[in-house]
C-alpha cells in the first residue's frame, strides 16, 4: 500500500505543477491587461505630441485585443515560457511608459521636447516588437483566438466577389493561423475547391501566390494540413485550364517527395499525391517533369510494396496508372525497363497482389510496356510475364466475378505481348495456354470472356502450321463448330469461329481428325443452308464453304460429305428463299433420281455465291467440281438446281 500511495503522489505532482503554472500565467495576463488599460486611460490627458500618443494607443489596443482573446492550448511547455516572457515584458513596458504621461502634459519637461519625442519613438518600437512576438506565438499554434471571426462559405448563387473574399480569407488563415486554424482552413479550402470550380480560378488568378502557398503546404509537418493541401491541389488539377499553373508553381517535386517518404507520410497523403500525379500526367503530359524528380523510382517502390497482405489498394492502382502514362514516352519506357527494374516488380504484383484491381493495373501496364518495341517485349517475356498471365487464366484461382475481369485483362495482355504480332508462342504453348483458352471457350457463362478466348484462338490459327496441329490435337475444332451453330452469338464471333475452323482444316492431320467426327461434318453442311430471313449468306458461311472445299481435297472427306444425312428431304423443303411453289415441284422431280438431297444446302450456297465475289466464286466452283468429279450423277442436276433457285 505504501508503494501505491507513492505512485499516486508521484502522478499528482506533475498535475499540481501544471495547475500552478496555469495560475501564474493567468496572473501575469491579468497584470499585463491592467497595465495596458491604465496606460491607455492616462495617455488621454497628454497634450504634447498627440499624434504619437495616438499611434501608441493603437498599438496598446492591438496588444490588449490579442491578449484578451487568448485560448490556451494545453501540454506545450515552450508555449508557457514564450507567453509568460511576453506578458512580463508587456507589463514592464506599460509601467515604464506611465512615466512619460506627466512629461507629455507640459508640467515636467525633464530633458526637453526632443528627448520626450525620442522616448515616445522608443516606446512605439517596443510595442511593435511585442505585437510581432504575439503574432509569432499565435502562428506557432500554441494559442488560438477564442472569438475570431469566421467568414461563412458563400452559397451556390454567390457572386465571384464573395467567392474571392472567402478564398482570400482562407489563405490568410493558412498563412498566419495557428495549428488548429490552419487545419480548419485547409479542410474548408479543399472542400470548396471540390464543390465549386470558380474557387480554382480564384486561387490561380485572384489570390497573391495562391498556388505557391498551396505548394508550400505540401511539405507541412502537420499531417492533416498536408493531406488537405493535397486534396486541394488534386481538385485544381482536375481543371485543364489551371493544371499548367500547378506545374509552373513547382507542385511536382513536393508531390513526388510525399510518395517517396516511405513510412514518414500517411497512407491518405500518398493516395492523394498519386491521384495528383494521375491528373497531371494524363496523355503523357508532364511526364518528363515527373521522371526528372524521381517519380519513376518512387512509384515503382509503391508497386513493390503493394503485393503484401495490406497492399494493392487504391494507392498501388493509382501508381500503376501514373506509370502507364509515363510509359507513353519512349525514353522513359526504356529507362523503366533497363534501369528502374519495372518488369520484375510488375510481374510480381500481377501474380501476388491481394486485390484484383491491382493485378489488373499491373497486367495492363505490362502490356503497355511490352507493346512499345521489340526489346521491351523481349524483356517482359524473359521475366516470366507470359507464364504469369497464363496462370491468371486458371478459373480455379478464384470464383468471384472480379476474377473474370482479371482473366479478361490477362487475355488482352497475352494478345498484346505474344499474338500482335505473333511472338513467343513457344513459351505460350508450353505454359498451357491452349488448355486455358479451350476451357474458356467451353464455358459460355461469361460472354465477354468467351469472346476474348475466341479472339485468342483466331490469332493462334494464323501463327504457324505447328500451332494449328496443336490446336487440332487439343480439340478446338468441335468447339468452333459449336460457336458457329450458336444463334445467340454475334455475327463477328461466328465469323471468327468460321475463319479459325477453315484455317485449322488446311492441315491434313486436322482435316483427317475432323472428317472422323460425323456430327461436326453434318453440322457444317447444315449451317451452309440458306437463312430463312436473309437473302445473302452470312459472312461466316464464306469460311464454311472454304472449309467444305478443303474437306473435299481428300477422298475420305468427299465420301463423308456425300454420305452425310444431316437433313431429311422434308426438312429441306421451304428453306430456299424466294422459291416458287409451282416450279419447285418441277425441278425436284427432274433431279430427284440423281441429286442427294442432304447436299441441297451445300449446292444452294455454292450456286448463290457463283454470282458473288471472285473469292466466293472460286470456293463454290471448287466444291462443285470436286463433288462432281466424285459423283458424276450430280452434274445433270446442278442445272436443274440452279433453275429452281433462280428468279
């Protein structure tokens, strides 16, 4: 119990000392105010040098107003000493000045009028010094004005003069106010700039060195003031008209220093700084200024720290967006790849970031860097970006809807790095890209993702014969036929599927594999039938016709086409557009004994396209001639068929 009592006494001692210091401070303040009041009252009776006494009274009233309006901030020992010394000096000066009042009444001249005037000048200078010291104490944040006037924020319909007066008042508080006053003024200024575009014009045009004052606040040790100043700068940067004023005012260097501060700066301040750079570097504007102040290194540092458990949020996304703007300049992009080590940082971020948004930004930045030139693309590929992007296509990595966006961006990045133009396809296939694309084609839940996979397959079909063989072995052809037969797919998707299928069957091994599938051959022949609502064949049918032409290059393909019975005679009736009923029976009867009716769609498409473009004529002629060489009975009925579908 003795120890507990001792602890209570030791804790009570500082509190007692603080209360005593506060009492002494209040006593000194009362003495100083009393001395000032007495001197002001006595000076009214002075008859000599009345103008000088009026100036002295003005200074005394200013001191009295400042001291009487004090709100003391707690817990600042330096403030106690500075204020106590000021109060003692003010009281002493007022008491000494009381001796000059009788001499100014004309009764006691002492050393004469010249000496009196000199003494009054010394008193005025001393009071000016005390006023300046009081302003310094207020500016340090140790004191605040308890009854300071606050200019209300003008409404939406206020005039520009009202807005100008309000903004200027805020800047005055930012320049000379104490800590709390500056925080409140900075918050009010950033809010006004966000809500009213006129405030940005006032800051740039009507406030003396307004941009410079904001730039200076970016390095303020007060974290809250710094954050609000960054928000204010970000609001001004939204305006194209005043973005240049910020750059001329030197805003880039302190903003980069905020990003490069590491643990010294707050997370909110760095996010605001990154947003400022995003707006300043839109369309690669001011990219050189950012790079010259070390912005590339600072931004990559944020990306390197953004793949942890708590990283990868808005800060990393904003940093990637700035880097993407900087990468639009060739020299800066080369520096990022060769000297700054951007590629391994971005590969790691795209693989390990806990936020999908950060992974997406990293992938898009990799694609932007790699699509610039061959050397940059090779550097990106050598750092393992291809394998990382292929792993991102794995649907088992996440089942969230946002992961679909990750896979979509990964496909676009692969297309930019490896397929446009075709490059590094060996590493792409070795990483299992074909299996991933085939899986996405089979999964029709996400239409956009399936379309991206179809586009990737279409690109791969144009690379080389080895890639086509690998795609045929992987099972792409049945999936492409399925896309062709899906009426819900857009015409562009079906056209890409038709062109891809046509490219795959040009390889003999794929053609042999395709012919072995009765259902796929029958489906292709069925798709060649005339559309019910369209007079012209769909674009995809041009490639289907070429596919059939390639199939007829082999005897097995021709036999498969002739033996296919995908459509009955009754199902064929009424499919050909603009066919007259009375003439239909006539040419059907003439060709019935010779013509295989399951080939009617093929023949219809061939005969219709014979009057079309040159390429279509060549395909149609190739199919007809190939089939006619195999089955001579078709030849006499072709003319009947033409007569039947012709107007």
